[in-house]
C-alpha cells in the first residue's frame, strides 16, 4: 500500500514538473535566477510558488534537545514548511531552553521560516505546585459532593489572583528576549462547563447579575446533576436563553477575551506587528452554542483579538471523514472577522495514513482556508512528510 502510494506521488511529481516547465517558459529567466538568502542558495520559481501559501507545523520544544537543530531546519525547509509553532511552555509549566530557542530562531530565520511561540494558557503544573489553591473547582456532584470541590491536576483557575499576571510576565519575557514572529495561544479555553465553580468565578458572575445560588441548585441532587451535567440540560438552558446561564457563560467568555486583549496589548507595546494567534476547538465552527457552553470559545467575538485562529480539525479523533476539513475551513472563515485568518489543522497522529494526509490537504485547500498547520512534527511519519513535500496547489 505504501509502495503504491509513493509510486502515485512520484508520477504526480513528474506531471507537476512538466507543468512547471511550461509555466517557467512564460516568465522571464531572471525569475528563476534570483538569489535567495536561505543558506546562501538560489531558489527556483517553482519553489517560490510552492512556498506562496502557509504551511505550518506544531512542534514540541523537546525536539530541539532530541535532534540536531540544523537537521530539523533542513527537514522543514525541504518540506516547504514556512511557519513553526514552537512549544515554549507546556502543561507541565517548564520552559524550553533559552539557548536552544535562540539557536532555533536564528537558524529558522536564515531559512526564511517564521517561528511563533506556542504557549499553553490554562494548565501549568509548576504554578499549581507552588499555588495549590489555584486549582479549578468542579460544580456540586451529589451524592459524593454537595458543594463545589477542587480538582487536583495541572489545570489552573484563570481567575486565581496573580495567575493572569504570571502569564503576562511570561509573555513579556519571550517578547523581550527572543525574535519570535508571533505568540500562539493554546488551551485558551475552559475544559468543560462543570468546571470553574470556584469562589472567584462565582463572585465575578454574581457581580454581573447572575443568580449563582440558582445556578448551583441546578446540581443540588443526583437527579439534577444527571439532567443538567451528564445530559444536555445545561446546554438546553443556554440555547433557550436562560438569563442566569447566559450570564455565567458570558462571564467565562469575557475571561478569555480579557486574557487575549491583555496579551495583545503587551505585543503592541513590545513587538508591534507580530501575530497573536490561537488554536480553537472545532466545535465552535459546527455548533456555536456547544462551544460557548463547554469551552467559552467563540470564533466571532474572539477573532477581534486574534490575527489567526486554527480550528483543531482532527478528523480521525472526531470520527469524521477527511472531507470534514473542507467544511471546517469554509465555515470557520464565515465566523471570524475580515482581519482574522484561518489555518486548518492537519492530523498526522493516531495512525493517520499518508493517503489521509494527502486528502486532508486537498480538502482544507478546497475549503479556502489561508493556511494549514500540521499536528505535529514528532508524529508525522516519513511517508507523510513525503506527501507534504510533494503536495502542491491544485
């Protein structure tokens, strides 16, 4: 199967070569001869056209310690990757080595590859270890818990005093010390509507006019918990415009907006012009109410703070066909404002085949998105890299 697929790709490559040769004859010779600064080599007209649309990849910071950095750059360049979303702070809270970051950024820029710093917002084990009261709280869950109770993992309460400033200080550090091309926010969301029932969130919602006692009473019995939390009762209340549920959800959406606006302000102060982007759950494209309630992510309102949103359209994880990416690409663009681009995520993990990678790229492109982002560098097989390298605009 793999062998047949590679043969097909080689045939396609030969066909594209012939087409490009014909195109080449219609352009002045100097188009091919212009000197490229990448590694001091000249880049052909064909290569320039291949790189004309955005090919991005998410990459863990650990890659910089596990592989020679120049080898990573060479591979990215060979596969026509022109943007990297490099993880600089993950869920553990540890930061990628400063020396490794500087070396990677320097060498990537030499190859004309942009480097955007990928930052996990709502999870930070180091911060939780130092501030155990910053944990998130689950709503009441009878009969075991008649009150809201703490969840002890790496997730952080976004309203915990001092946490937002901690995030902003980290962003300042990256902007002051590295020549990154953008800040890419991930986990800029709530993980479920049953979380965030802590005193800080309840107080903020009450200030906005939400009857938090009534809200908590939705979960005051085992039967109510089943109705509103396990089943779709809470979501149904939001859809029917229940005043208190709407105010609760709006409070959570505003918390995310506040983080985005604050980070945007810091970028404007320290590195004006670089991109602020984010990875969003795909439900915000297909079911806005669901996304509002579960994640507090809203493509329309939050695109006002972002220059790019990447819907995490992992078709296999969602048990969808590969052509789902065309729908996600098309519908996402309708929801964001004109200044916010859409880069559709391409799944390469979880046993995705090279054929499926090829199909995803075709469907994202048919959907008209502004670019693609591969998830991720470390899970992409060599055969899939071959597909990415050989794929062209159709």
